[in-house]
C-alpha cells in the first residue's frame, strides 16, 4: 500500500522511475532531430519505401518463396507438390491417372442419329398406336395444353365455350328463392308421420277406450313402492322428494335434516 501510494500519488501522474533530462519539453522538444528534407533530396526516403535492392522476379528461389507464402502461381503454371515419382516408377509426363474403360462407347451421337451403324442395336419395330396415344396423353409438352383425350379441338369456332351450362332445365331457383322459400301449400304442410313413431312395435296407436290413457312411464314413480334400501347412484324420484314449493318455502327444521312428516309420525 505504501509503495503504491509513492508510485501513484494522489493528484499526480504515475511515477515510472524515468530520469528525464532537464529542459526536455520546455527548452527543447522530444525526439531526435531528423533532417527529412535533406534525406528526401538525397533519395533516401524513396529507397526505404521502394527498395532498389529487391531481387528480380525471374529468380526461381524468389518465385518459390512467393508460391509458399501467397500461392502466387504464374498463369497456366502447374501446381507441383514435389512428389518422388521415381520411387513409384511413374513418369508424370507420360502417365495417365484414373480408370480405363475396357469397353468405351464411341460415336454415340452418330449412332443415335443413324442406328444402322451400330450392329448391337435392334432393328426398329412398328408399335401399336395405343403406345403413341398414351404418350400423347401422359406427356406434358412445352407451351401446349395437356391432351386429356377429349377429341380434336382444332376445328372449334372462336366463340366456343367449354363446360356445362348452369341452366340446363330452364329457369332454376336463385339465391333469392332459396332464402325466401317460395313453397306451395302442399310443400308447407306438415309431414304425414309427424308425431308418430316409425319404429315397429313402438307406435302409439290408440284403441277404443284409450282416450284418457297416458302413454309412457311417469317421471315421479308414485305407482311403485318406495324401496327400503336405495342406492346413492339412483336418480329415480318416488314422490318423497321436495317439490318446487318446498324448495321455495322450506320447512323450519329443514336445515337440521328433519322433515314435517317426522314430526307427526309415531315413534
């Protein structure tokens, strides 16, 4: 801490221990005097920037140095890696690298244009027209529509319209008729089976004397005896559950789980 306070005094610069000569920076400037004008006149500055003792570019050693440092190959110069070809018994000036095709194909374009020159090719055969029709239908030609087998369409008039007409049976209903529903009296009448069951064995067909009969099963089963033990999963109402009036005006002891019937029942 004491050393740092001496080398870095408060409010002062960092003391590095240099012995500065007297008058430096006040009486005489920093640096060494250099006669730049005289050296410029003597062409010494130009020699530093553009040295005249540079080796010639034609020197092979200099060229190899630039090849290793900058990959500065001459135009058309072959890249050499200084392989020892003598150890492999290869003359790079006469040797051809790569595989050799034992059965080379020559004059391919000529034989394609003149198949008779190649004896290995089969003689042309006449194929059925079905093959050409399939090729014309399945091939996408450049700049032409695809033929879908609809026949010859080259002789059609200029005003020909493709497709099916919208109104094939006269005037058909439009959007207004579909929204407003202009139906007749017979179409507006209810269906003949309205309110009747279409399932066999479940048709509510009345018989003589069934005018006051109620079909179906009642919601509140007061017609059966209340079971002694009732399952908690049973949602059947046997008539012993509170109705809407009791829900709106519950008994006085309903919060204690005591009904009015329990007050009048014998013990």
